[in-house]
C-alpha cells in the first residue's frame, strides 16, 4: 500500500515567486506582539498547575496543584507595564503591527484591547486561552475556536481574520479553522520566508509562516539571547541577509515579541535600536499580517495543482 507523505519538503524550491510587495519593497517586515497575559495556565482558571513557559526563570516549577504567585506576577507585568511600553515605542515610530491576541487575555484588559483597535493594529486570534491545543479533543478545540471568535468580536468590535495558536497546533487545527470559515490565513507554520497556499478538504487556504528565531522567546529558553545586544545583532543580521536577497527575490521577515519579555526596559531598548536601523533603509514595507494576506490573495491567488 502506498501512503501519501503528509509533509512538503520542497516548497517553492530554487525559484520562489516574486511577491511584488507594495512600493517595490525588498522586504516585508512584520512585527507581532503576542498578548497572552491572563490566559495562560493558572490555578485560578481551574488548571492543575501554574504556567511554566516563557518567563524569566525557565524550567522553574512549583509542581502540580501549587499556585505560583511569582510566575503570575511576571505575566502581570506584561499586561500592566510591558504592553504600554511597546505601544509607545510603535506609536513613536508610526509602525503598524499585528497582535496575536488570546481572547480571554484581552477580555480581562479591555483598555489594552481598545488601545490596539485605536492604533489600527490587526488582531490575529491566538486561541481562547494560551494553552496547548494539541492536548484538546477535536470537539473541545472546535468549541475553543468558536468561543474565541465570539469573545474577540465582543471585545474589539470585529471578528479575527487570522489564526495562530500556542505551540503546537493539533492535527485537527487547520481543518477546524477552514471548517469554521471566515479566516483569511493561519500562521501555525515556520517553514518558509513567503506565504503559500495549501488545500484543506478541497478548499484553498493561505498560510503565512511565523518565526521562532527572530523571537524574544529566546530570552527565556536555552540556548538563547542573554542580552539586548544578542537580540539586536540577530535581528539585524536576519534583516541584512533578507534585504540583500530582496534585490532579486524579496521575502518577508517576521519578528515575534511578548509583552512580558520584550516589554522589559533592557529588551525594549534593543528592539528600538533595531527598528531605528530598519527605518534608515528604503524599500522596506513594515506592515500588518492582514496586509500581507490581502496582498497575497490579490496578487498570488490560489492555483489548483
């Protein structure tokens, strides 16, 4: 029996399409701010443990059944302080970003949700809660997706058009997103420098890959960034390579941020240096994820194989 291999190891190969970015840009730079605080694993929300991931002391855990007030406090910093510092940084530079927003987190801070909408940022649905969707049953995951959409509609005034869940999506996630309808894309992939189309249950679906390397999460995992200089240098090097390639083959570059991580002063300083560096270059399209989706749908529509 011949089994169809479920992975695509080829992609665009040696000849990726020219994306035709607006303004003949050599690179599309997309900044993501993850807003998760208040939706992570926690005893008050009925979980059997506190969050252990993406905070200042990686690997530390008080064990099942124990409420960790320290990790809760670190997460609270993101929504209380870090968020506003990053919002000021982007406003000062007139940069539009995408927010990966967990619906419950934004419900619990309507002032932040209003600020995101008022700034003209788009919100990509980051699930109902920031938990492992691969651990849910298909029906539980479907219910979470529907609940998240309704919540974000109520909190922000419009439904989300993009989807990205916490590491990692389940085997059902993409099918459920397409089944639900209304989403222009998902970002549950890390396998390319350009968007691409897939077919899901006979329907075309756009994937806009995300990043785990140009990401402040590496301040809290090993091996990772130890200083703002590490962060700045890595982002600058990634930008320089892609900008050079963009002379003939433009790509996109994603940068992932978290309010509790990049929102700390020492890291915000490095991010500011990087953004100032980028804005000294011509032909750079700093955009939202929804802008990339709409551009790709219009200029590179799905072509059946």
